[in-house]
C-alpha cells in the first residue's frame, strides 16, 4: 500500500521547490486540503500559457502531467474557469516564467 500526500502538503512542497529555482508561483485557487486535484498553469508572459493536470499513462500505468489547455492566456484561463466550475475542490497554481519552466518533469513531482 502506498501512502498518498495530501493536496495541501504537495502544493506547499511544490511552491518551495519553485522558490528554490527562483520561479515565481502563486496559489490562485485553493482547493480541498486533503484530496483536491491540482492544476498548474504556466504563463510565459508573452500572452501565452499552458495548463497541466495529473493523469495516468495508460501504457505504463504511471501518473504523469498532461497538458489540459494551451495557447492564448485568456483561453487557458477560460478553460481553468470551466474546470473550477465543475470541481470546486480544485487547486490552481500559477507560475510566471518566460522560459516556461514548471519543474513538473523532475523526480518526486
């Protein structure tokens, strides 16, 4: 049996990792502290953005970060608003990084 981290704990650890890499990030929607899903939006400060959500790779069975929405920042924000309307327990973290760094591909995330 594997232990699962609470959403609140994961979010705080992720924000700390981003701070260590000098990547500005903010919690723009606070979800359920225990079991809320997390979406990470990365704004590249040029009018574009990309949003990621956790999902399963059906081939490997592993949990991976998948692109939920990508393109003009206003369109990504609209997609996130729709997600929040369907899931009020959802966390949304916004990153502002010109290079588009999220650190989501690092081990442990």
